[in-house]
C-alpha cells in the first residue's frame, strides 16, 4: 500500500452505466445556504445534488447525502452556478443540453419527519438553441455588475451570448474547424479558446458585440460587404498541441493568469498571451484545476492523469503526488462541513469521491523467513561462475543480447552494371536523343516475422524512379521479397548526387515499428557519355596525390576506348544536358586536372575520380593513398551561382505579389459584373468585360512566368548544390579535415534538400556559418557574446553571406578547428594556398591587400590562366 494515496473522506458511484465528462461536475452554494454542494449531471440526463456529511472519514454513501435527483429529458453537457436571473443576485443553476439551455432555482424546505429537509428545482427560464451546443462559460460580460451572462459555443463555431432571459447576439469564430475549451477573463473582458490550429486565441467582448451578426452571415465574399465589423482576434499564441481545458484565475487584483492544459504540457499565460511559465508533464493528463497558494506570488495546480494519479504543482514544481482509485475527468476543491480544501473528483463511469491528502503508516510487516544452514561450497561455486560470465562479457564488450545485435530485416540493393537495353525513361525533360535508364534490384530478407513491411526508394532530383513505393504481405522468418525498378534522368539539369536510399519499415509481432535502410550508388553512364577531350575551358581544378597517375583505361573502362592510347591520360565526358568536362592526368607529376566551362559540372567528375582512385589503390592494398588540393578555392565563381539563385528567388517573390494583385483585381471586376447582371434594370457594362478579359490574360501570363521561374529556381538550386559539394570537398582537401570536421562543414553548407517559400538556402547557410564564427571559429570573447536572430527570413542581398563564407575560409586557413562543442580552439598560424591573402577579421571590414600577396582572397580570376595540360 502506497503512503502517497488519496485518503477517502466520502465516495459513491452514480447510477448504472452512466457516462460523465469534464463539464458534468460543479461545486457551489447552489441553494444559497452558505455551504458548498456537489452538483453532478450525466449524459443520461440525471441531475444530482449532494451534501456529504460522513460520521467519520471513509464512510460510504448515506441516503440523506443525496439532496436531489431529477431525470431531465436530454443529456446534460455542462452544469454551472451563477447569477443568471435578472432582478436578484442569488445563485441559480444553469444546465446545458444539446439543444437547450435551462436555468433553475434550487430551494430547500424544512422537513417535518425524520427523513430531513426536502429540496426541489424550479425552472426560471429556458432558451431553445438553433445549433448543437458544445460547452459554455459565464461571467460579467462587458463589466456589468451584480449579474452573470452566458456564452455558449456551438459545434460549428458560433458563440451565442445570452443576457439572462433574452438572447443577445451570435458570432462565428474565424477559421473554425472543431470546437475547443472556452473560458472568460473578467479582467480583460475577453473570451479565450483554443482552435483546431493548436493556437490559444483571445477575443474581446466589445469586438464580438460590434462584429457582423452571425445570423445574417452568408457566403464569405458577401460577409465582407455586409454591415458591421469583421471579427478580429485580440492575441494568438501557438502552443503546438490540442488543449483539454482552460481556466482563468485571479486570486488578487494585481495578477491574473490564464492556464491551458495541453496533451503533454500545461501553460500559464499572462493577460496579453505571453507565456509566464510552462510545465512538461510525464503522463497524459485528464483534467486540472488551478487554486490559490499559501505562498505569495505562486499558484497551485491540481493535475489528474490517466495513470490514476493526482499531482499538486506549485508553479512548475511538483509538491505532492497522490494515487486515486480511478481516472478523473473533472476535479474541484470544496469546503464541506467546515473542512476546507476537500478534493472532489469524478470519473467517466460515475465514481464520485471526496478525498484529502496525507500519509498513513503501513501496518504490514514482512513475515520472518525460516533459518537454514548456509552451504559455503555452493555459494563459492556460484560466485566463480558469475565472475566468469562477467569477465567474458567485459572482454568482448558485448552488452547487447545476440538477438538485438543481429539485424532482424536486411535491405540489399543491387545496381545493374549495364544500362537497360530498352530505356524505361518516361516524361523526361532532357533534350538528348536517348535518355538511358538503369535497373536496381532491391531484396528484403527477414529473419523474424515482419508485419506489413513497406519499402520506399528515393533518389535526388532531377533523377526519377519508375516506382518508389512498395507494399508487401507479412513476411515469415527466413523469407524474402524482391522488387525491380528503373532510375533515369527526368529533369534537364545535372544531379548533384548519384546515390539513392532504400528504407523499409515494418512492425514486430509485439507492435514495435522498426526501420532498415541501405544506400546504392548509380553509374556515371546514366547521365553522361564519352566524348573528345577539350583543351580549353573556363574553370580548371588540379588535384594532387601521393602516387603516380593511373591510366584512365584502368579506372574508367566504361568510358575509355581500350584501342585509343591517347585516352590513357585524357578523357572527355559530355552530360546529357549538353555540357562537357575534360579529365587530364599529368605525365610527369602526380596530378589530375578537371576542367569545364561550368563550375558546377566539375563536381560529379571530381567525385567519381576520387572514388575510383580510392577503389583502385584499395584493391592493391595501398593504405597511404591521399588527395591534396593546393590551388585557390573558386569563391568568386561560387558567389556568382549564389547571386543567380538568389535573384531567381527574389523574382519568385515579385511574381507572387503581382499575381496576388491581379487576382484581387480579377475578383473585384467579377463582383461588379455580377452586380450589374443581377440588377433588374440593365445598365451599361462600361467596358468591364474588356477589363475582365485583359486582367484574365495578365493572370495567365503571370502564372506562366511564375511556373517558368520556379523551374529556373530548381535548376539554379541544383547547380548551386553541385558547386557547394565541390567547394566543401576542396576545403576539406585544402585543410586536410578529418571525417567529423567534414560532416560539420557539409551540415553547414548543405542543410536543405530543396528550397521552400518559407525557408531558403541563403538564410539557412548564413545562420549556420554565423554560429560557427561565434563559437568554434571565434577570435575573441566579444564575438562569442554576439546574439543571432532567432527568425530566418529572406535577406535583402547576399553580401553578408559572401562575407561570412570568405571569413570562414580565412579562419580555417589560420588553423581554426570545426567542432560543435562549446570549447573554442586557439588560432594557429597556417600556410594559405596560392593566391589566397588574409581577409578581414570582422564581418564589416573591407577586403585588404596583404603585403607580399598578389591579390585578395576573393580574387580568383587567375585560375583560368593555367595551362590546358598539367
């Protein structure tokens, strides 16, 4: 028995097979006798009023505890007590049904017999609702004195306000989908709810009163032209989850708080919607109740959860936890029989309990065990056996069971070494004569029972698949499934990667969802063809190695003609999009040169060269083979690609604004024409039809331009991504970065798979580089103290980004170390590559000429003056 268990003061079970929910419990002095009563309504239509008075704590239900039990005709959604009748300030009971609101007076008469007093209810007034009700709230709306008004929220988002016996008005909530909890704040005279967008929204009563009447609302366009003002929200706070309940508390006039209970957290907000504090809950909550704390400036909160527990928080600190015999759907605090702070809880099945907090000592004593003689020989043998097991486990470092270490489901992808004899490319935008395709065979092998396995295959655009989703039947142990698909180039640009991913998801018999994945590498032949090498090119890169050059006939047998000896050190590649790349091997030095007219086209050939050289020397058991790069980083050409991509993004924003303006103009002309056509007395159109036709042509032209610009943005982003891969590779070879540092550099420069309207490449990379410059690459504590903006938005230009990229290269050249840890490294002096001079220490300094250097760091035009042969 737990010490932390709610102490039962009084309890009962209501009815048989009745259902209850959050609004079915209310604690108030409903008969105006000066003592709290417990009012409970059920979905079966029963209304009960209790006045518990047990002789001793823990006594069960007595007949005289039930003051009143009435069966109403309709289910009871919510019960509340307030000043609901005009002309008097005594408390009355409001009962909300699905299509009716009833207000009753509860009164008691002294009994002349031993059965005690008699109680009865009298209907004061009722309102028949035209819409199905969900919940209600009440309060002195508009600052009235001595009476309470009622606001009912319907299932379709209408707020119906009643001034006691009369209906006042109704308003529809904007953007409504599903009803949420509703509360009224008397301090700000506003209604607070949580919409299906997971936002806490506040609406002023005055705004509701002067907005357009919901009864007169027609279509959306007509509402804008109708009388009255548009319903505007006072403030909005996105909490990111659905809300279970809202409670507004004001225990002193200086401080008022709005408490919101979410699915995983509860929030305390100020009157203006700012978060005062929030608490992440360990268990799924079911109900809560803020109440006054004895400590000044704090608020206590009771939170019930689905683990049969009731937690007591003081602000965000857990002060007490107690166990309940049921899951509470509603909790209240009452003063019963001069006992202050009685906790009243109600379950969905009708378990009503009044309890208090405390601890009782456990009277259970463990029985004495029978004494027996100790066999020391057996204990020694067992100890030696355990020590042997521990030693073996420590030696192998095998802390996981064998079944966990072995992969339960394996995904194997095999790429065909030859291209498809008959291409499977469909809807390709490439303008080449023939677009090849390659077959990928994917096999799923299961060692256990895999339920509902699914396979997803993805490649990076502009590559495409003949099929990317596969569903299988349940796999038995040692069973396998095989699928075949084709990959081809769909878009008219060079892909930045020639890799694909396979991801298989499945469920185990115990319901656990697991994932297995693998990668596959596509052949270079899929996107390019052999061609004659070119001697001239605008962009050239030289990669150094520590081994003699390898003949291209050996490492590129699929592109080189074995009968042509000239191709042993010179090879040409032509992409399906039309651009050409030339690969040269030096006859006298250990160098390779890659050259092309486009900077981004160098990437794939450079990567393929490095991969094939590594595979070649690995087969020869050569472990000390390395690459180095001592040339200049082509930042100027890289910045041109950034500017081109950014310019297209700005064009997209401009076209979007123009399209929006023309669409508004088009709708306005349509409304005027519709008004003219509906008029009983025909009037001249005054060239409105001509204006409509001209506006329509402009909308179509702008839409076509936006679509074309979107395609250009995609191609520019693919080029920028390829160039970024190349720059990252050159920086890593230049500074001899290890695998962890390369991973940081890739995460910095390649954070996005694709551009979106909300988040683009420029602002994301700028934020990542700024973080590195103020942490691991910072020069002083002053830079570490700089704060970065928390909101990413499209910049005005790319000058700041280009300065940060240049500064990053300069910091790396001086010995900076890329690391995500908070420790900063001490700058070290390091030799810079040829043509690279020191750049400014600060983001706001201009480029300066370093004595002894030929140009600033950003000047790389001399790269094009190299000879055509290394």
